[in-house]
C-alpha cells in the first residue's frame, strides 16, 4: 500500500520521540516529516499538510508568533488538525489544562495522554487525516463552484452583449424601414426610444451579470432622458435589488410615463414635477405611486394608446395597477407582492 500524499509533521524534541512517532506512523503508510521547532513547523504548513503531532516538551520556548500567523493565513476551508501529546500530570489537573498550553488560534486539537500505546497514536492520526481529507473535498467542491460560476458569468455576459446588439439592429431596421415615409417619423422615434429604454436597463443588469439591478438607479436611468439635471423628479423609498425580468418591465413603464410627462404632462413645463414614492408593507406588499404636479391641465384620453396599454399590461402581470387623470396630472398606483420583483431590501435608503 503506497504512502498517503498528505504529510504529518512531527514536532517532538525529547530523546528519540520524533523518530519513534514517525516509525510507528510509517508502518501504517503515513507520510511523515520531522520539524525542529515551532518556527520550522509554521514554515512547513501548507495544503499538503495532513496533520501535526506536537508534544508538550517541544513547545519550549513558547514562541507562537510564526505559527499563529500561519494559522491565520489558512484559506477559509482549512483547519490544520493537531494531535497534542501531554504528560499525565498535566491532564490530571483539569480537563482544560492541556488546551490552556496552546494559543486560542489553534482550535482543531485532539489531546493524548502519555504513556500510550502505538494503536492510540495511529488511531488519533488517522482521525486527523480523515478530517483533513474532508477539508480537501470541501476545497475541491468550492473550486468547482467557482469555475462553474465563472463560466456562467462569461455566458451571461456574452448573451447580454448579443441581446444588446440585437436591440441595436432592431433600432436600425426600424429607422431604415421607415425612412421613406416622413409621416411615420413619430412612430419611428417612439419605437427607437422604447428599444433604447430596454438597452439602458440591460446596461444596468450587465453590471451585475444579470443578477439584479438597484431600483433607484433604474428609475433615475429611465427618467433622466427627460430630466437630465434631476430637478423635476423626486424619488423616495427604500432601495432594493430588483430581479432582471421585473427591471426590464419597470424600465419600459417608467420610460412611457416619463415620455408622456415630457410631451403632455408635468415635465413639459419648467414648473412641473414628478414624485415617485414606494414602500414595502408589513405583509410584504410592494406599493408604488407616480404623481405629476404643476403641469398643464390633464384630460383622460378618449381611447387608450399603445403606451397606456403597455403600462397596464406590464404592471398587471406583477400586481394591480390603477391610472387616474387628476387635474394636476397623471397619477399611477401599483401594488404587488414583493416576491415578484425583489431580491434584497435595504430599508436604510431614502432619497427625496
């Protein structure tokens, strides 16, 4: 049977204790290495370390600095197992007396009392090596997860770039197709702007590998086209991570609302303003309101246009939506389950 690949470091300075320990372990196919003091032990520790056999006598003088540093520099999956051999007089003082000889940073310890038989030593070391083997399995699993996550991020970014390129192609197709028809310019511009709203939302999502987007930034990005200096829009509510699907939906909704406000509502005049407020209720219900103030008088449309239908259909898929046409401007209210659009809520965020 071949030797194990992990090394058991042996620090035992009295007589031939180190040689005896190594001889016993090697007969059981354990790879060993003798170190002369705590500094040498600290230098020897690494990912090939299987365990450490340390005797009480070997700790004099007790200069733990180098060993403590080595322990602190372990990766998160690692905890070097120590087999600590003490004299009977020490173990008889109290159950905790042997451990009091060791620094607090040394936590993965089995204490053996001498004199003892070789079977006890071998069993203790095999226990330590078994635990270390499970640590190596955890390391390998974490590395595989990191590789898989990296591959997923790469694929997500590639897909996101292709989607954005597709949006650009669609904008170009619309522009080229409608160029011979001057009467279609307003329709062309609306389509291109809507594609642009999707593209801007994709940019936000791309920054997080399409995991989420921050809600406040999404509103700012969606409305800044019509209020570049941010003087006419006011937002208030806790910031939170919104899921990709919900982010794209709200990007279109805010774009339609802001576009309408810039043409006919509060953003069409310097004295107008838009207030957007949202909150999470105790029952995990998300509520949002869009309110226009100070703009020209507003009258409800005789028939719903595509923009109105887009807003209603998009929000209705996530909750309940109501649009009213007050004299001061359009008011929209939305209520839906938080689980339909959120990842994590930061209740400390508040802007006005």
